[in-house]
């Protein structure tokens, strides 16, 4: 993310005017009165600031003419410069710019973060879940009214801009990100974001929202790893509450954020060297932590439910472990 230096324009102009007037005075006194730099600078400052201190030594006729000229020339410009700089500090603009500089530095340091395009209802829920899980993220939102809500919360990294713009995605650190979630209100925008993001980062995990069935395949073709249709998901969930309410309630209990149960994934790369290419039984997960391996995803992307103890953990596979939070924490310590 880059700073917009146009926001400093007034401060730059004021500083430049003040510098020009000071240089004019220093050069003039040095030439006319043969002052050294220190004396010339002192005479310039007491002249343009009109503080009324006595000059270093009596001025020559040319020196008096130059001093009069400098006073008339600098009176308005000096007042403008000091006023502009003072208002910049007093009005809080200086503080706001410092905060923005810190924000830019934080964004440029992000690694393996999640880019959330759109901060509507879905975007806010996504950000809430990412915050609870401790996952770093960055919000891209084009609506100034929506982004103004985010500004008041220092916990959020954000960019006010168009997510379909290449430059905005670069500022968001798309080449350093681990995932991108596009939740723009229109399907066309989501397709364009997915297409652009996939072109810029081939290894990026991309998840997109879709409103219409016809958009699903387009998003997949554009490069989305997963496509979610909120209306369909919501409808299926409500139907399940009628057909098998206890199953749904149990699943919600497992995945809820407010309980003490955690379902975690452990990748092959995160396993200690001595456990790689070994069987699940060799890990003694339940004995070590009390948690249970409930699933496995092999390198071909196939899922195995309740894998047997003889199942070999090969490169590219992933384990799904269910347990209490303290059990998961104990398990992750040795992975």
C-alpha cells in the first residue's frame, strides 16, 4: 500500500514558501552586509518574524532597503506558512497522517494473510470469524461510508479502493497472501476479482460468493477454489433443521465459537520428521493429548472418514483432529 502524498500538499507548499523566504534573506544579507551564514540566518529570522530584536550591527543604506523589502515580501508569506503548519498540527491532520503511515507499514508487513474483498454482511461475518481464530486479514472496500466504520477500529487493516483494480490488489499484498475471499454484492465484480487474483498469484486459495447458479461455473473457470452461494446454504440449513434438527444442532455445537470444542487440521509439513510417512497409529494422538483423528485428506484431494490406525500419512496429506481446546493445544505443541 502506498501513501497519497497529495494529502501533504498544503504542508509542502507552506514549508517551501518558508524555506524560499529564509533563503532569500540569508543570501541577501550575506551579499549586501557581508554576514556569515549564522549572522545572516539570525537577521533573516528576526526580520521575517517581526519580533523586533536589535540587528547585529548597524545596517548600511542598501541593507535597510533590503530589510524593508524583505519585511514587505515575507509578512504575508510567513503568516501563511506558520498558519498552515500550525493548523495542520492543531486540527489533528498531523496525527491522522502519522496513523495512516503506521497503517501502511503494518499492511506492508503482512504475510500469509487473508484478503477480504467487500465489507458487507458476509464480509463482516468473515472478518469476525478470522479475528476469533487469530488469522491476519486485510479488508478492501470501495464504499466510503462503509470504510468510515472500519477506520474507527484500529484492529482492522483496510484499503479503501476497488478490489477489481490490479493496483489495489498489489497494495493489499496479494503476492504475500495465503487466501482471498471475494464477497462483492454483484457476481460480475466477483468474477473479475477472482480472474485477476488468480492471474497474479497461481497458488492463492480463492473463495468467492455467488448469487446465481449460472455464476458458479464462471467463478470456477475464473480460478476460484470454492464458490459459496449464501442463499442456497441458508435454505439448506433451514430445511435440515426440520429434517434432522438434532444432527444440525450437534454440528453447530462442534463448529461454534463459544464452546470448548475445537476441530483442527494438521498438515503433513507441520508434523515432526519422525512422524512423516508413518501410520496414524504411530502418532498415538489420543494417548498424547486425548484428541481424536476423525478424518484425513490425501494428496489426491480424497477425504477419508475415521481413517484406520494403519493408514500411512504421506506427503501432501492432511489430518483432521477433534477434541477439547486444551487437548488441541497440547497436540499442536508437538507438531
